[in-house]
């Protein structure tokens, strides 16, 4: 092959158009192959459907891929020819008589191997001649492809320019005619302004027409120039490889830098028309958009693009109907009169507004056909960076500035014409001829942007803003004064309406009530408000937003808010750069990719963010206030308890004969030291919480002041404010809230204490056991509760196991032990009387001495009765010892783990106690309600006898009056006094006790006569269940896996492990649980609202009465006085 290449082989690799080797070869449908550039040039000159230059067979395809096989074969032939050419003697090196196989890129010459290593060419870059020739052919092919694309682009630009130039003056004169008819239609317009307006339009149109002609001539010249260069490159292809290597790369790449002139887009300026908007507003109408359609078959905007760009253009290759559009039309038809309305299009595209028949929107095609007269629309589409306006019936392009903001539609049914107005520029966009609309039509709006579609639906159903904008100054001032908070004297911010009817800002009302005294009163009429919290008044909030927007529109008209470059108002806010922009500035390259929004909308969004932050701050402030109150109460109780514990320890050491005096002194000193440290911690905690509360309050006030600033001041320094204050940059969830101190004294063992107690040990003291629903004292307080154990509250509905002794103690000393390791909530001690029934047990409260463990939030608290006191020591986890000393009239509870006395109850009357008592709580056991012989009439009669036995002037507390009741006098029929007392304890179990006994009896009568009134609506079977929080969802999902892996792990340990695992989860995984919780929470709110509508009687009865704060008992106050003495 290297020595001789057959002519037949070279012939098959020759293009039949240029008769040279194939350059960038392509194979068409018939099988023939040609150079790409030759085939494109042939098809362009033929001006007929694409066909093969050899067999004339028509080609359906016009775009082909390069045939790499032919390309490699051509490359092989060229290399072989070049090697054959270099072997000739006349082309050998004259000095060294060797073949010139090396190509010097610097001198563009062929060298032999020896010459390339010489001093002259040693520093130059060299390569093989075959590689250099192949690289030159590649550059030439790419250059011809790029040049042809520019020629095609020039052809397209020339067509565009011709389409804009030819009908331009016709459009100018027609637009002038529409302006004249509009001036003649409205009487307030001035004739002088009409003539000036039309003349300026014609003059401006003539100038633009001259520019279009010059640009068209420039494109024609550039087209000729490009074709000449293309011919030169074709001629270069016929040169041998050796001559091609000598061509400079600068000459080949020169055409790549040629500039292709773009067509001029003609556009008439929008000049304002005096009095146009004032006249149109006389015919403004309000209506609602309905019959929303969301479809992929609305081909309106795709058809408009195909009219803008021809079918054979590369820009017309669009897939119609692939986007989703939103369309809606008015709920009423217009048949007569004059109507005017506005639609917001802002800076969006792909929108259409106007009027239409009822049925045309259901058609899939033919919207912009010439025969379609069912709609009269103004359409805006975007292709690349160009916006084009079109009208329908007939389809006509508009060469005028695109409206930014609002577009007005004026329908004159009497004349049968429709006009479109640019509200911001106060000028006419298009006017249909009179008599074109002779049938009922509806307002129509269509867009591909869901945001603007929703905005129209919301705006048309709310108070129109133009009523506020068009108010005179006095009316607007009165309107804004009504929307002013009387506390801060600013426009309402998150307004709430209280019980008396007055409205205030929520932050102002919160600060006012926080600094004032209870009860809460209205700042204006001083009326008492029963509710502490109120919902936002949505109507006032929207009106206040409109008032701020009207005030902002007045501020935007000042010279300071006018863009210096474009002389337009800065109506947009760039969310990325935090700057104000006008419409043209927002379309610049540096802002085109950013997110923009109107100033009033951006300001309202910033206010909403600030309000949410303020709400979180105020909630944190309320939480810290509650903790502060609890800490103050705990401090006082703890100091009293320390004094009492000193007395108890002294008495205990005096009773223990075997205890050394030195140990007593050490014990007291250690207690004093520990108590002092805990008191210091409590005081420090109170001070820290007070500072934290004030800091939250100051931050809340600053945010309130920031919210009342004008829109311009609110947006521009927003970033500076966040950067200046570190607390603002910190997320609320990251602010560490001070935690209250848990005062707990350590326990020290008492030497010889247990050994002494074992001398009085008794066994099997608990023999009677029963599972009951309720275990209560006869004053109505439950033994088990989830709140503070000193205050009597309503008990929970779980059952408990009760055990007590079969015999009582009347003298001597007795000691026994009970194991409470398996129970978290328990009660043990001694009592005098126990009244039993099938489902409950009542214990006499006057002479009951109990030690009980209850759960408050996540902590367990130890407390005693008679008197009720909280024990600030660690809760025992093993065995508890009970010591009863009749000789001294005391009883003791002993923690056997550290051998220390937990409580020493002092009593002078402990004779004839029936025996010990134990009651561990079991929340998992639920038994049915007991049945007895009491009928409804018997219960009513019992309550009447009890009411008669109470003196009319009795004003004592419930407990005192109940202890004075003579139950033998209350007995009636076959019911003894003891049965009457038990029945009364069962009836009063679920009643609030902080009243007189007579008031409680009256409520019991109402409950008996109307049982549904006292029924708790939460127990209704149809009541929706609250959704699980994000953590509980994670706990429920992972708990079975951990139980299977660690079967011996307790529930407490399992909960602790899963809590730590949840904290370690990434934020993305936590977000999944949070989203599920928020979704179910919204569904739960909807279900609970429906439940309240269906069961109003349950909602009315579900309101719980306010419970006054508890006070210390007389016994506790007297005991404190004794301790101080």
C-alpha cells in the first residue's frame, strides 16, 4: 500500500461535488458519501427539497453524523501519498541527502532528521510531517463547520430582520390610530396632547425604521463576506498536503473571530396618557376567579413561540404541551356596559389575560388560528432573552415595551371593543376595533407560574388595593389611624382583639401585661380580660399590610427611590444582594440569576420571620419565668426544711444512746456545709434566671422596634443588624436556657441505728390485700398524683394494690421493713381508720402518717403527711424500715441502704392505731367499676340530708366542715352512717375540693341529674388521638430492635439509650420524623375542629375551672414557729 495506491481506491474516497478527498465525510440515506461542507452548500444553492447530488433521491434527514470509518481511510491515503511524495529525489535534503520527514512549526518548513537537530532549528518545536498534515486538515474541517454555522445564523438573522422591518411602519400607523380612538373615546383628554402623542409615535417609528434598514444592510454585507471566506477555504482543500502545511494558522483561524450582527428588535416606547387611569377607574369591577384548570394541553404559549420563530428554525424545536399551565376565568359573564379590571403580571413571562367564551379553554389546539374568534387575549412569551407580546383574533405581534407590574383590561360591551393598558406606564398597549366582541364573555387569566396565579386568586377575594391607593390624603390618613395600635402608635403588627373588643399589637399587649398587675386589663377601657392568649385577627393583619403598602407606594415615588440609570422606581428587592432594584436592573446579568420580589412582599416576609422569632423568644421568657417562680418557692421551702431537719437530727441523736457525740457534731457540720452550698446554688440560679429573663425581654423589645420600621429601613440594614449582634445570629434552639437546681441533701449513716431497730422487729404485719381503683384520704386528696404531693389534686384513673395489717398496735415499740425496689410510686406508714368498698379504699386523714414517693415531671419526690412536707433527700431504692414508738408517740421511716432516718413524725395522739399500711401503685391494672345498691334517687336523698345537716352560715373549708358532719344523723333507709360516708367519698372523688362543702354538694346534685354535663369529652370514642412527636416515632420504631438485642435491659435504661441515639442522628434523618409529625399534626387539628363542631356540648363542658393557689396548712405553720423557737 505504501509503494503504490490503486486509483480505484482513491476514487472511492473522493467527493463527487468538489472532486477532492472527503473532508469531514457524511453518508446520506441513499448510501452516497460527500464532504459535509459540499453537501450543505449544494443543498442551499439548489433551493429544492434535500436530495442526493448523484442519484437525486430525496433525503428525509438533513443532519448527519461524521463517518469515522471513511475519515480514517482518507487519513491513511493522505499519509501514504505524503510518504510517496517525500521519497522523490527532488524533495530530498540538499545538504544531507535524507528524506524530509520532520516539520518545523516555527518556520513552516520540512526538515530532515539532521537539520532538525542543527543550531538553527534546535530550539523550535518539531513533529512528524504526517501528523502535522493531519492536524492541519482537522483545523480546516472545524473552521469550515464553524464558518457554515455562522453563515446559517446570518441567514436566520436576515429573515428575522425582514419580518420586523416590512410590517413595522404599518404597525406604527395602526398604533397611532388606536391612540386617537382612545383619546376620542374619553372626554377628559386634551386634543393638543393627542396630536403631540401621535406625532411623536410616528417620528419615533420612522427613526426605528431607519435603524432596521441599516441593520438589514449590515447583515447582508456580513453574509457576503462570510461566503467569500467559505469559498477560499473550499479552494484550500484542493491543495496538496505540503502546500497546506505552509499555510499559517493565523490565516485559518481568522474567520473564527468574525462577528455576526444580530437583528434589531424594534420596540416603541410607552408614553403616559394624561387622565387615562382616572377615567378607567370609574368602571372598575370586582369579581372572583373560579373554575381553575391545571393542564398540559394548553398550547397557547407554544403556538405563540412558533409564530415568533419559524418552523425550520433551530429555535422552533419545542415540545409543545410538556409544561403545566394554570388557567381560570371569571365567575360571571359581561354582556353590556363598561367594565375595567387589573391583573398582576410583575416581571414574569408566559402569561395571557383578556376575555373569552365559556367553552374555548377546553379545546386542545387551534387557539391562535386565524379562524378562532372565541377569545381576545394579550399574550406574553419569552424565548432566550427576548420577550414578545401577541394579540389574538387576529394573531398580531406587538412592538411595544413589555408591561412590568399590572395590566388593565377595559371591556366596552356597548362598542364591542377591548383595550389593554400598562398601569405602571399609564399608556395603551392594544385596542381591538369596535364591533369585534358581540357575545357574552368572561375575564380570563392564564400563566405558567403558580405563584402569580395564586396571588391573583387571593387578591381578587380580598380588599382591592386600588381603593386604598386612590384615596385622597385625608381619607387615607383616617384609614391608617384606625389601623394604628394605641400602645406603640404604629401600624398593627400581628394584631389581636381582646374580650372588650379593642385591638392591639401582640408584642405591645404582651409587654404591657407583663409589666402590669393582675388581673389583666385593657390598656384603653381598663376592662378585665379573662383569657390570657388570643388568636391573630387575620382581617386586621391584611388591612394593616395594605396600609403599609399604600404608605410604601407613596415613599417609592420620591426622588431618592428612582433608579439613576433607568429613571424608574426601585420596586424590586434582590434577596441575594439585599439591595433595591428597578425592573431593567433586575434583568442585568449580575442580577438575572437572583431571586427578586416586590418591596412590600419582601418586607412582609421579613416581618413574618421576625414575628416567629419574637414568639419563640416570648415563650422562652415565659418558661424561664415559671422556673424562676418555682426556684424562689423551692428556696424558701428548702431553708425551712433545713431548719426542720436540724431539729429532727438533734432529736434522733438524743434518742440513740449508742451514738457518739462526736458523730452528731460532724453530722450537723456536714449538713450545714452542704445546705450552705445548695443555698448558694439556688441563689445563683435565681440571679442567672433573672438575667436570662431580662436579656430575652430586651431582645424582644428590639425586635418589636425593628418590626415597626418602614420597609426601606427594615430591609437595607437587616444584614448589618444580624452581623452586629451575636445573639441575633444564634438560632433560638441553640440558646442554652438555665436549668433549675435540684436541692438534694446527701445521706450519712447513723452508727448502731439498724442494730437498735432490729430489737423491735415484727413479722407478717401486712396480711390484707386488695386491688382497687381509688386509694384516697377522707379529705378527698389522692395518694397518687403527678403534681406536687403537698397540694391535693384530682387523682388519675389507674388502679393500685393496697395492703394493711389485720391487727393494730396500742403500745410498745414495733419495727418492720418493706421492699420498694420494684415499685416507682408507693405509700407506706400507719393510720387509724380504713373504709373499704368494692372498688375504692378511704383512709382517715386526721391520724394518718405516710411516707410516699411520687413522680413530678422526670423526677421522684419524697414527701410525708401530717404535716405534709417535701423531703429533700434521695429517694430510697431498696428496703424501707418503719419504726413505731408508742412510748414517745413517734414513728420513723428508715432507708436501709444508708441507715439514716428519712422522717420523724411527731404526734401526741397515736393511740389505738389499727396497724401498718402499704399501697404500691400499678398503672397497668384496670378493673371495672363496682356495682352497689345505690340508685339515683338514693344518691339525691343522701345529698339533701347532708345539705340539711350543714348550718346555713357555715363558711369553713371543705375538710373542716366534712369532719364536723354527724353521719349517724345522715343515715336513712337501710344505709348506715358508715355506708353514707363511703358513698359520699366516692361521689366527691372527682370534684374540685377548694370550695365549701355546700358548693361541692350542689355540683354533685347537678352531676347526678345530668351525667353528660360532667363527662369528659376526652373520653369520647370519636375523639381524635394526638400524633406522636418526632422522638416518640423514632422510639417506637427502634424499641423492638433494641429489646431483641438486649433482652435484660430495663425500660429506664432502654429509654436513656434511645434518647442518646436520637440526639446523634443527622439533621436529615430527624427532618423525616419531624415532617411526618407536622403532617399528622395538621390532620389532627382538622379532625379536632370537626369533632368540636359535631359535639359542641362536650367542648362547653370541657373547660376546667381555675384552681386557686394552695396555702400551707395550720399544722405546718405552727410547726415552723416551733422550729424557729
